[in-house]
C-alpha cells in the first residue's frame, strides 16, 4: 500500500494538513489453531499486507474518522459512553477506551485509514486495525510508554468488549511483534515467545482464499471457546489440588475422566485442542531439524482435526485441502478461525505452478469462481512510517 494513497485522502477529507502515518500487518499462522484461548502454543508471523492510518490530533475532544475503503465518515467524542454504531469505527473507539483505561489522556484526532488485508480471509484484518490504531495512540498521546504487550491486550479487549468476538491473543501479538522473515512461537500461557527465521529452502508458503465469507463476531467461534472452557472447568472440579485453568493444563486421561460430565461435543472439541498442542511442538522440532515433510504431515493432521473434530471448516476449504493432497503439496490446512477464509499451503517450488493452476481450474469448475492466491511474505510488525 502506498503512503500517497492514504495521505491524499487524509488531506482531502480533513483540513488539508498532514499527520503521522502508521502501519500494522495482518498475519499468517503456520500451526496452532484455536489453541491461544486454551493457553496453548501458536506459530504466527506478520504479513506484508496490513492497515495504514494517517492521524493528527485536532485540538478538540472528538475523533473524526474516515474509512478510505468504505468511503464512510464517523465522529464520536473521546469519552462518549456508547461509541459509534459502524463496526469499523468501533475498532477505533475500543482502542481509545482501552488506552484511557491504561491512564492515557487521549484527546481528539483526525484519522483516515485503508487496508489491503483481504476481509474475512482469516488473515486478521481486525487485529491489523487494532494494532495500527494502538501504535498511533501510543505515539501521539503516550510518548510511546505503553508496552507492546499492553497494545496487544488492548486490541484483544476491543474485540471482547466492543466487537463481540472472544478471541485469544495470537492475532494482535503477531501484528505487534512481527519481524521480517521470522515466525514466532508463542506460549499463550506464559506469554514467552521465540523468533524462528523461516526460509524453507525449496518450498513456498501460499494462501488460497476460498472467498467464503468469514465473520467471527457472533459466530460459532465463541461457542467453540465455551466448549473448551466447560471441559477445563470439569477437569478442575475433579482435581482441586491441581491448578487447572485451561485445556493447556489437561491430559488425555483428564478428558477421559470427565466424559460423563460434559457433552460428547465438548469432548470432541477438547480432543482437537489437546492434539493441536502436541502438533505445534512437533512442528517446532521438525523445523529445527529442517524436516518439512514432517511439518506438512502435521499441517494435514490439523486440517483433519479442524474439519472433523472442531468443525470449523466448510465444503470449499475441504475441497482446497483435497486438491492440495492430489497435487502432492507437502502440507495444507485451514488457517485462522475457520468458517471460511483461506488454506495455508507448504508447497515444493517445482510443484507450485501446477498446484495453483489445478486449484484454480477445479475450484472454478465446482464453485464458479477461482480461489484468490496470496504468496506469503513474512513482514514487519506495527511501526510508524512517517
Ligand atoms: C481467530 C482469533 C484468534 C485465534 C484464531 C484461531 O483468528 O482471533 O485469537 O483463536 O482465530 O486460531
């Protein structure tokens, strides 16, 4: 995305003056899906697509916001108790409120922003917005004293309180902490993380977007989380001497022990989560050993679990996964929350062209449109551009 694109709109829609420009990316996730809110591990990285915003304090207590993509304008007072109705503006409003809770004296500002993270693709366009607005508020009103983790948590709180999605911390973490060319393994329990340079010799990472709309707020996403919490609670009640907070603290034996106390469906969801915890660690070992065949095998296993046990896939995504298998792609799976969006594919260089051509042709023949193709470039996290 070009700075000039955002700047020209900022100038046109406000008073002709310029402000500061900030950027935050969307993310991919190699493996570790629906594990973040269960205290498990995730393996994300930032992408080069993201949200860019130009922001300038306006000397009032009003936020005047313009969405360049939607051509929509909204105004609200910084201390408005309810906030705006438009969802896109609630991301700004939520971040302002969370910064105020952190003790930051946020004043009015003008903001225009645009994004090139495909919406509903499972690449976290919303986290890109939250961290971009957080980066701006930190710079303009807090002398950059708010820590990166507090920005991550403010983004998550915005989702919970103002959007209605009880998400984990993976997306906001990846958007804020991302580094070029590196994936990150985050332990969502302790919040410890490690950067992993990711340059698989001879392979490419590519996303195929089914273009099935994915909307997590108010979706079965929250139901999945509730299932996991019910199982963890049942295990905790049975084991008062152990400190059980999430499925992270539970064993396969624990699941067996509470089988009669929770629904079969809840057990099925928890089965996926425990398996996924092991798979992320397996991928880490395989990456260190340079064993991409193993990485790929675990990705397929994750797809299977997300589709059959966690039930967050859809026909189109399963079809893309089948095509990947037929084309000899090393690893393929649904990425992100699911219910639509993309598959992430680890494919050998020499198989790439055939895979993409076959996926386009077959998907088009079945669903009347081609999947969109995004080659993954691991980019940099939130930063000020100008
Ligand atoms: C969404 C949520 C994340 C995470 C993923 C699934 O992207 O925002 O917190 O739970 O789904 O791994």
